[in-house]
């Protein structure tokens, strides 16, 4: 069954920090930055005292920072105590879980205005401890003892997909190239550089150090270089993987009937779907995430739209294979055709089905608890025509979608947005 919202909900403000590595800054510092940008984005202004509740998406401040109970600390640092503050945890889908919680809180009639946030501070730990922390989102009874990390789990998905549909490692490289091209236009991106510019930087670095200057002919030759683009878990290489990141995002939700009090151009949330799924060891098919297909269907039905109606999409590309499978599970392409679409440029910013205009998790960054909320900020900007250099062309951008996954699809959350 698909539920309906008893009350419409709109976004009237959205903001985020740059994603990256910020030594010396705590999560609460980042959240204050995101909150300030969100506040400035509210066209007609608002009184923060009108906020009635706070929902914070965060995966593991406990292990990343040694700090639990994070929601009230974030609330205190933006001056909103004693509002009720709730932390939402669903692995990498935590930010979307917070959004859905805020959405349902307003739709139920409990509140008129809520603050939704997403936060994560990952870079203070060495890489091996980050890996261990993220592994707690996989199956500790089976995946971890078998030696699986998330690159290995997604490599299993990638090899199954290659075997069934004929994709190649180059198919995944094309996704990374595209998302770096998009991210180069995003001032908030952690890796705001094209692959070509990264190549040139490495050549100059080698020359400066008196080392042999690489002679890559083009980006694909660079991506095939085992020294420049290390194999992490074949066929996933370094540039197929999202980075370790810090960041925060903030979103202001209000009841639909109040939205025009704050903005002449609010963005309405018209569809929401969430589903869960068993871990990889129990799945009969590794080339699709049933949780995404189910959550997407619920969101489409609630919104009364079809996949073909969506104009701008942010998907959870924690690894390049994840983007390809997402575009199929969302109904944009038939099974086995997502990689072909990526190779042909269909999903590029100027293609007929643009995916991850922000640069995606691959280039923009992946502070896991903030990633879902950061996706919303991109949709907000694109639908309002405020995305700057990366703004999608055309005047018919009326529907957007975010796709956020936790683990390897054990959680999937889809939201659909409308500009009226």
C-alpha cells in the first residue's frame, strides 16, 4: 500500500557547507555554517523561534568523533533549545531519514515548521579506522568476518553486473569522468576538478619534483594507469570510489499552506518512499536493489508522476556502479541499459537524462550523514534556477528526485520535489 500525505509540505530554505576535509572544525561548527546559509536562502526571511522541532541525520559521530547524542548539541549551537531534537541514523541514508521524519511530522499536523539537518565529520580518523567505522553499516556477523569492506561489496555488485550485461571497467570510468566534470562547476564540491585537470596537476607535480613526467594521452589512459588510479577492489578503482568527507547541510520545512509566507518560489515535497532489504548474502540478484525499486514506486505513486516526468536527479553514487544500477532501479532505463546510457552521455549535465549535476558523492563528497541532505540542496537550487554554472538548461525543470541508499541497499529512501 502507498500512503498519502494528509498535509502538503514545502522547502523554503536550504544550505550546506563545502564538503571536504576541515581539520580543527567540529561537526557543530559545520552545522552552524549550513544553518546560516539556509537562513539566508529564505526569500522573505523567518524567525528561527518559529522552528518547532529538529531532525538531524548522522551516521556515527560516536565512532568518528567520540560524541554521541548529537542532535541536541547541534540544536544548541544554532540557538534552538529547548526544541525537541532527534538524531536519525540509517547509515548513508541518514540525511534522507531525517528529511522523511520532518516531512511526516508536518504532514501529521504535529508541527508547522521543522529544521532538518545532515552532519558528519569523518576525516579526523586515519583511513583504516574510517574503513572500520563504515564497516559497522555492513553485516557484522557475515560480511566483516569474510573480509568485506564496502569497496569489496560494491565490487561484487559490479562484477555480477558485468557478467550479466556486458559492462566493462570503462563503463564505470565514464561515470566518474562525468561526475568530475559536473563537480568542477560546483564550488561546494570536495573534488571540484575534472579528471583532465587532475592529470595536469600530477604532471606538474612530477616535473617540480624532478621525476619522470607521465605521458597519458587522455583521461581514459590516466584512469587505466594502476599507479595513478589504484585498484581498490576490482573492478572498482580509486576514481570509482567516493571520498572520506566532512560536511553539513540544513533544510527548512514548512506546511504547504504557509510556504508563500516565506518564499515566492518554494519547492514542494510531493512524494516519499522508503524500503529495506536483506544483506547481499541473501539476495538472488546482485544487479538490482529491490529496496530502491519499491521505495521509488511508492514515491512515484504518492506524487502521481512517472520516471519519465523527472527532470533533475541526484542519486547515491558512493561507487560508480551504484549510479548505473540506481538509474535502472528508478525506472529511467531498462535493466542492463544504464551503463550504455552513461557511456553515450545520456546522463551528462547536458544530456536528456541528467544525473548528479552536483558532481554526486563521487566528486562533491560523501560525509555520510550529510549526503542525503546535500542532495536536497542541489535539487532546491536546480528547480529554482540558482545552480550557477552547473544550472541545467531549459525552462521546464519542474520535477526533481533524490535517491539515497544506506549500506548496499539495506535502506533506500526516495523523495520527489516539485516547482509550481
